[in-house]
């Protein structure tokens, strides 16, 4: 780390407040944050992309008005509902702020989604406009939108935005800037879940709900408090993380390198060119960066010191490997579409705590761990994670989903199993729906996945319960091996797990070796797809456990 740890101490989970984040601008609205940052450090660099575009904070604010004027000329205005499906580009960041400047309701859609998911998202919000990149990445997004409309689906007006966002000089015609006092609690953002178990659900957000989680992430993670901070955004900007990363940079005043995708050669080149110090994403990205470094005899990320992210559990071994392979810290966080950031990790935390936990509850949020009757459990006990407070969404676009996901007194049911450590840090143990029940015994896949990740050559592992007439469910391990590694048998893996102390009843009974794990649009392992695909598969790789 480049911070001086002798003069800085880790945040105390019991006492930390938002007031401790003294280096951040804490705007009360998205537009207010853009304006205050532009006034504070107008010449500071904000956005950089691989095409050579660079915008300072002042240039960004000015260009946002011009883009807003161009969109207004096409009819977009206060209250307009605008869905957009765009790649991670500077032009997309401009469109996001321009839509907020116009006080429109925007519904970002992950660019990896295709007709089924896109149609469901459009039907959820009934947009007036749909902004797409035209043809991009070998796919025609405009044609997909037309096909959906022709098949009886929503038919919003299409607007195409490429590398350059449209601009207009008619900024004097813009409506007033949305006021935080009047508009901070109005729903202006619809973010969609990844759809791992069905079509996407739309979570309704305000500026306030996004700001609370994002500023908690920035403050607890010390984003921008470290010398010469330069971050990079490689993941889909339509993910809630796209908003979080922009708020981080605006609040703390550091540059963000914006890349359209994770292309290894480009990542190495751009990280070196701009001396990137931090980046974030899902654990799959951590693994990719480590694999790239392992394949190179020379350090290829010499300035990179911090990885942060969320969206999926981080194997503890990754924290250790990142120190060994990349000489950096992984400070993994805990958030979801419905709550942009529940908890965030402080990179100054003891590594032994970092590897086992998922951060400190963000100021403005409350978290409780409860049993099946919504009764809080004791410290260290596992239970269902529930959260309420400033970062929680205002329900779903489909109101019928609210009753099953919120308690009567306003707690959001995350669907996760977790516990609090004596230190006050939270640990996510797994998803409730992923729990395997074998002969009445509850088995948490994450425990087995973490142990499998320690086996030599295992690049990734996922554990899923498959239907079984005798056992109820059988434990199936899906494993991806690193290139050139010796392929293990089921016996090899179960022996390894037994040596690590895993009880016999939890040992995998089936092994499936895959070239890669299927993923949702947000890089989470698509376990529902694995269950469906392998429920009736040949089970000749089964083992024999009690």
C-alpha cells in the first residue's frame, strides 16, 4: 500500500461515522455533487478513456449541459422514462449525468443482456426512450430493440449514442437543475437485478439511496485518500457499480480510466500509461489480474495497490494470493442492486480479518442477523442478513415483489446468510437459496468452494446441490482448472477436503470439470443454470459418502 500506515489506523466498526470521511465532498444530490466538485477542483482530471478522451471536472459539468440540451431537443425532459443499454464509455457517463440534469427517470440495462432480459426490463419500466449504441461488439442493439417492438413488446423511441455523445449549444433552454431538497427522495433510477434465477427485477432508487452507499464505500475504502489515486472502471457501467465509481471520483476528486471491457493487453497498457492505483469488480476480475501476472516474468501492474469489489463472495485465498502475486490488498465489499453498498472494507484492516469478512456496515445503514422468525441471533451466530436505512431501494417496479422481500417494519431481506465477527465486521456465509440440504443436513457451498480453491491448479470452483431421490440433494462440485494443471479426480478432491477438516457428510459426491463457469450479466456464477443443466446429467463421477 502507498499509505503511511504508521499515521493511519483502521476504521473502528463500532464508532465510524460519515463525518470521519473528511476528504470527501458529500453532495445531497447527483447534480449537486457534479457542480461542487467542478467548483472545488475544476482542472482536476475526471475521465480518461483508451481513445484519448480526457475530461476535467469542469469540462465534464459543461459537457453534461450540452449533452442534456441535445437530448432535450429530442424530447427528453423532466419525468421522461429513459432506458439505456450502453457500454462502459465516457459518452455513457455523460449521458447518465445529462439524464439526471434533465430530471428524467433512467433505467440502465447491462449491455450483456439480450432479447429475453431486455424485453423484461423494458416491460418493467415502459420507457419513452431507449438509448442504444447501434452496432457494438458484433451485435446490433438497435435491431434487437426493433425486434422486441415488432413482437408486441415495448416500442420506445430509439436514440443511438456512440463513442461521442450528442451535444447542443441550446443549454439556455434546459430546465432548472434538480434540487436535492425537493427531488432527493424522488425515484429517478431503476436498476435491474442480474436475473440469475429468472428475469431481472427493477429496484427503484433515488439520488439519496445511491449516494449513501457510494459515499460509505468511498470513505470506508479510503478512496482518494491515498497519494496519487487513479482508479479504473472495467465492468459494465450499467451495473450499480458504475454509479458508485463515478460518485467515488466526484466525492474524492480523482481520475477514473474508463475501458469498454476486460481486454488483457489493453488493461496492461492503460494501467501502465495512467499509473492506475486501484480498480474494482467481481472476484472473477481479481482472478484474471492474478493469472495475467503469473503468466508474466515481469511486474505488469507496478502501481496497482488496491482491489475492491463485490457482487459475489471473495474466496479468502484470493486475499493471500493477491499479496503474494500482485503485492496489493484486496478489500472486498458487500452490496447488491437493491442496496448499492451494505458494507465496505477498509484496506488498513488486519489481513487476517480482511480475508474472512466483507467489510464494515456503511454509515446510514443498519444490519441485523436474524433466525427464521426474524428474531436477532447472538454475535457470531449465522442467520439471515437484513438491512434498512439510507441505501435501501424504495421497493421494486413490480410491487408484488415487495411483501416477500421487505418485513412489515421496513427491513430488506437480502437472501444472504451471514454473521458478525467480534471485531464488528460482517461476513457473508452464502445465499439462503444456495444452501444444500442433504439427508436433512444443511451444507453451505461457500465453505466447500473456499477449500476447493486451495487445491493446486484450481482456478475456480462452484458447489451446487442437485436433486437426488435418496439424499434429497447431492453435493456437486464444478471445477475450472488453470491451463496446464493436472486434472484431479473426485477422489483427489475429496481427499484434499478431508485433509482440511471438512466433515464427511459435506464431501462432494459428483465432480464436473468445465472449461469455464457460466455467469450472469454481473459476473456472478449462474448456479441456477448449473442446476438445470446437470440435474439430469450422467452421474458417473459420483463418490460414496455417508
